[in-house]
C-alpha cells in the first residue's frame, strides 16, 4: 500500500490529465472511506526520508487542507472532525510531523511546520497538546542547524495560527527569547537567522508585555535593526518587514527609535536592492496609515491624556523624508506603464508621498514644488514623468486653496503634455494626474472653480483625442473623464459637458470596439466612464441617452450567440455582458426616473427584459449580479407594470436566492426582492410563499455567508410593507427567527472591528424588519397579532441602548422602530412602552443627537410614544 500511495501522490501532480484525475479521485475516495488511515498514510509519507520529495510535499499539503479552510464554517467543521478522532491516531500523526522537522529535505520540513501550526491552532486554545511548545523550545538547542531552522519556522507559523491568549506569558517570553536569539548576528547559519526573523514578524502580536518593558523592547529593536544590515538580502528584507509590522502594532512605542529608523530606512532606500528598499519605504507608508487613522478618529487637536496620541512622526521627518522619496520617483522601469501588476521603488515612493500628503496636508506642498518645477520640462522622460507623478501624488490632503494657484498654472501644461509628449510613460502619468485634479479640485467642494466653461471644452477635446492613444494612456484618459463628469453631478439643468455630449458618448463607444480594448482594462474603463457620463447628465442631453438604449441593447444581443466557444472566449463574452448589463442599469435609472423621458423609455422595456432573461440563461455569476441589479432598476422604474414579467423572471429569482456558493449573487437577489416589493406592492403577493420559503431556508443554513443574513431580515420588512396584513401567515416563522437573531446580536463583548461592523449590520437588518412589519400592519384590524412580540422588541431596544456600541445608522433605525411600535399598537402598548428604558433615556439621547436624521426620527417617535402612553 505504501508504494501504491506514493505513486498516487506523484500521479496527482502528473502532466497527464487523466492520470491526475484518477489519482485525485483515489485520494478523495480514501479520505471518505477511512479518514483516520488517510491521515496516518499522509503523515507517514511526509515523515519518510526514503520517499520522493514531491510525494512528501503533496502529502503535507493534503494533510493541511484536511485540517483547515478559508471559510469560517468549513474551518470549524474540519476542526471538529480532527478533535473527534481517536487519541492514538492524533498522537501518531503529530509524532510523524515532529519527526519530519529533522528531515534533511527542506520542502518536507517546511510543510510539516505549517501542518503542526494548523493542529496547534485547533488544540492549544482547547488546552490540548500542552507539551508542543516545550518540545519545540528544546529543539532550538539542537546542534543541527536544519532542525533549528525548521523549529523556528514552526514557531513563526504557530504564532500566526494561535491567538496570544492561548499561550501563557512565561512560554511567550521563552518563544520570543528563542526567536530573537536566532536572529542575532552571532547566529552563523543564515537560513536559521532568516527563519527567526520571519518568525518574529508573526510573533509580534504575542509581544505586548515585552514591548511595554523598555529594556526588552530596546533589545528586540536592536536585534531587528542589526538584521537590516545583514549581508543576506532575504534577511534584510525580512527585518524591514518586521519593522513595518512593529510600526503598526506598536506605533505608540516608537518615539525614541525614530531617528535610527530614518537613518536605516534612508540608507536602504538610497542604496539597497529593490526588495529591501520597497520594505524600507513601506515602513513610512505604515506610519502614515497610523497617523491618518488617529487624526481621522480624534480630529487634529489632542487633549494631553488622549487615548491615542499622535506623535506627528511624519511632520517631524518631513524635511528629510520628502527629498528621499522624490529621489525614488526617478527609478522608474522602462515598461511599468504597460504592466498592470507593476510595483517598484518609484511607484512605492509615489504612493508613500501620497500618504504623506494626506497626513500633513499643506506642509508638503512647498517641499515638493521645487522638484516639480525643476524637472517638469527636462529632456529626459524620467525627470518629466517623476515631476508629473510627484504633482499627482500630492493632490489629496492639502487644501484646495493651497493647491489652486499651482493647479491653474499646471493645467494647460498637462493638457499639452498629454497631446504632445513623445514618451508614453509621461502621457500615462499625465492622464492619471489630470484625473486626480478633477477628483480633488473640481465639483461642489471647491470654492474657486479650476475648470470653467472656457477651459472645459479644451479639456474635453484633449481627453477625447487621448482616448485614441495606446491602451494604457487611453485607459487613464477615460479615468480622467470619469472624474470630470462626476464633478458636474450637482450642476442643475445645464452642464458644461452638454455641447459635446454626443461626441463624448460616441468616443467612449468607439473605445469599447477597439481591437486592443482588452488591454490595460481599457474596455472596462470606457464603460465605467460612459456610465458616469450618463449618470451625471442633465435634461438637455436626455434625447442622446435615449438613443443609447437600442445601441447597448443591440450590443448585448450580439453577445448572446456563440454556443461553441472556448473557455477564454466565453470568459471575455460574459465580462462584456456584465459591462453591458451594468450600462443598461444606469440608463434605466436615468431615463426611468425623469418625467421627460419615462414614457419614451417604456417602449423598450419588453425587449430589455427579454434580453436580461436570455442573459440569465447563460448562467454566469458575474453576469447574474449585473443583470439582477439592472432588473431591480427596471422594476423600480416600471412599478406595477413589472407584474407582467414576474412569471418569466421568478425561476431566475429563485436561482439567485439559492446561490450560496456565489453569495454576492444571493445578496444582490435579496436586494432585488426589496426592489420588487417597492415596485409591485401588494401585487407581489402570489410569489411571496416561494420567496419567504427561500429566505427562511437561507437563514437556517450554515452554508450561507453571514453577510447575506442582515439583508434577508431587511427583506422581511420590505415584504411586510408591500403586502400589509397578508404577512400574517409568515409571522409564526419570521418572528422567532428575528427574536433569536436579536439575542445573538447583543452577545458580542470584546469583538474585533470587523465583527462590530457585522453585528451593527445584523442589528440594522433586524430593526428594518420590525419597522416594515409594524408599518405594514398599521390601520389593520389585525394589529393585535403583533402585541405578543412587543415586550421582546422593547427589551431588544433597551439592550441595544445599554450596550452603548450602536453606530448612527442602527441608532436611527432603532428609534424609528420605537416610533413604529407605538404608532401601530397605540394605547394597547402604552403600559409596556412606559416601562421601557428606550422610551425615556434612549429617546432623550436621540433627541439630543448632532445627527439631523437621528433627531428627526426621534422627534417623530416622541409624538407616537406620547400618544400611545397618554391614550
């Protein structure tokens, strides 16, 4: 069996597709039929030094995948499956893995390290495998350097998988001591030093106490700084990665090290190899991120004992930091404008300069302008491009007033460069910079207009001309036009774009048909820009938008042929369908919402709907998303008339609601149910049994992504609002679901930021459901059916108020529910309401809110509550 198993693992990596398929099926069968033996065979293969490295490595990866998954629900299932195994099986697997750490084969050791960490991630938080860390620490003292290297790598992975709470402080100290000693310059083996440096990066979350102790922190920082000077490039790179992680995890502890940090990063940026220089720049970008967050959260002024003080490291380093970064802008690569994934020293320097501008605002401008003035007209393209990139990078952060004089001077120069510069690099960066000017220096936020009716025509002429340039320049020109159009969103009935509107639309359509439109995201950029131009258009150009309808419909129709395409062509076809459906959505919203065009647009709705249904028949997830959103827009604009399409559309609506795999499609479909409720109102009733069955099923499922559950609750409210008292038959199913979800949503002490956001979304969904149900039953003889649920709902509102972690959106919806409950149930609920905290303290807090919408909602709720209580 051993030889046979080895062969199966080797065949699973074969270039022969049929051999590979058979091997993969054999592995799956073995796993399904005898899971404990499957794991023992895999770990035995990995540990056996006689076996080929390729079979050992795959054995380890398959073992890892049997223990861990990205999706949280699947991750939990795999952990439970491991925990339920017989203790002797687990002990044997773990024994093989630890034995592999001393294997001469690097790939086998490295894979074993990862698997050990995965098992530790399952067992250590449950107080199992307590001897593991002690065993690993004893390994550190081995004379064989490859065992030491593998052990440090394992400790690094372990720190990534296990939360610091699962390891006691004494062992944390020992892990850190071992790792930091491994990093020391006295460590003769560079692979050991590299593994130790990478391990420290993962272990930083464990080092809170150590970083609070001055001596220990000094020691760790000294060792990391020494590692940045190692003769080995990989060690230097890993050491700078450590400093980047330290800068975000321990920003508040860095003050005494900043001069040293500047010296070593400046040395690396100016003279080291690119991978190291990139991390040295990233250190300063990370400091910017920290300071931007602090300044955003706390405002720019601090009280002395502020919880998260800003040390203004960037402001202090500015005079030396900016020149260092400006130098990096001259290190461009010849083909970087063609390569979408390009990342090099020049791009990292410009990105960091942009973050510095957002951190310090106006102060950056006088330090950058001399560089721009000196280089913008130089004969060498590198100098012209660097100057343009520097200018584009500082446009977000400083005040429009500070930038306006320079932008006014630069605009004509930039337009001329975009038309005439001989270098594509310069034109690419110029178009990007113009886009940034239009994004940050144009529109309602700017007091003195930079773009006037006089220069607007010139700008448009240049941009339309540049859309014929090479794909990367054309794509950036489309982006610039996007922001130019966006700035005219609120201009009223006349827009400076109107005189050239027809030309703009035609130019964008022409771009979508270019032979090379598949390069540099050009086709996507052209459609996104067309959408924005349509969205921000005014009544004067409505007739041109109307003429677009048959054009885009014709293009969508053309994509529906072609049955025998290869997968690459199919992918391109579905991408184009998605873009066209997105474009139709914007056109529908524009024309369907304006009295002037609504009637003329309605003649197309039958054909549009027919096209969308044919798109659904293609069964591609992204296209489904775009087509679903477009149908939501169509329902909204056709209102009750959408009823005639429901029979044909309903099967696809069901498919969307059942699509757990591509959960975004499911979420969008739930949103479209809401659109249909608003459009059809009570006429959606014949479809509600099916819809509610799917929604309730979705809520009960563990397979559906958690982010879809809050929109489903909101959807209950939409359905209840649409069908009123007919919702009665769903109450016995919906209300218990809402009740248990509301209890869950109040049990989130010490949650991380992501969980807090999710919890508030969930609460909002639940509250929107309650609100819709109360409003749906208002003035109905059946309002009494809601009385049994009122105590729990009021208790939920009280709990939310007492938890004090609601965001503004939840606060507004919650006080709205209080008002809806009082309004619908009236005096019957009076005694209940008067005994709740919500009706007094919470209501008072909302009335005193700075947020206008919360205040407005609270004033209405106050009236409803006082009517209910006073009778």
